[in-house]
C-alpha cells in the first residue's frame, strides 16, 4: 500500500510539472512559425505580405538551423534555432535597394523556373527551403541536395543579406 501511495504521489508530481511547450500557428503566408506575442514584435503593416522566405533545416551534425523572412515593406525577421551566432527572434528593416536587388536576382536566375524539390541524397543532410512571392506568383523550393548552382548561389546570397543586416533582438 505504501508503494502504491508513493507511486501515485510521484505520478502526480510529474503530471503537475509543466514543461514549456512552444506552440505554433499558421500565419497568413502558410508557414508554420513560433507563436509571437504582439508586444514582442512590431509586426509588418496589415497590407504587408511575405516576399522572401529562407529556412535551413537541421542535420545529424551541427548544421545551422534558422528561418529568415523578408516582407515587401523591407521588414525582416530572423529566428535562430541551433548552431548559429544569434539564437532567438530578431528584426530589422532592409532598404528598398536591397529589396530591388533581390527581385533582380530572382528574375536573373529564373527562380520560378526551378523544380519544386531537389531531394536529399542522404537523410543526415540539411535542407534549404526557400519561397518567393512576387508579382502575384508564388514558388516554394525544397533543396535537399543536387540543386542547380544558380539556386545554391541564390541561397548563399540570401544568407549574405541576412548576415549583412543590423538585427535587434525582440525576445
């Protein structure tokens, strides 16, 4: 009987402990993002919409894991997850010149002409997910491995835009 009471008490303690669980919601752009409280981030204006999305996924090693979003107004969000210098949520504003340069590169490489998926050749490789919403067109690409060099260079270019920005942590 004593063992039963100890076991029940132990179970009650375990059930009463609350581990913080990160909830998710789907934003209007159909990407799953960490729930952000309004007081933490000055969101883009309601008429603003997503222009560029870049996500680097995990691998079995120490691959950088983060999400980077750019809105049409120049508002940008970065969420560092693992194996990156900046962990957490950050925001910045990008100039109109940077936005125009991205649009030019999208057109130069014919982003909308790439396949939707370049599968991984091994399960432990990271992936790069990109999406562009431009002039009424929307294209998402999942790059596991084997994507054309122009797409790889574009992904690296977006990383350079991210790395060149001055970020302000929002939580």
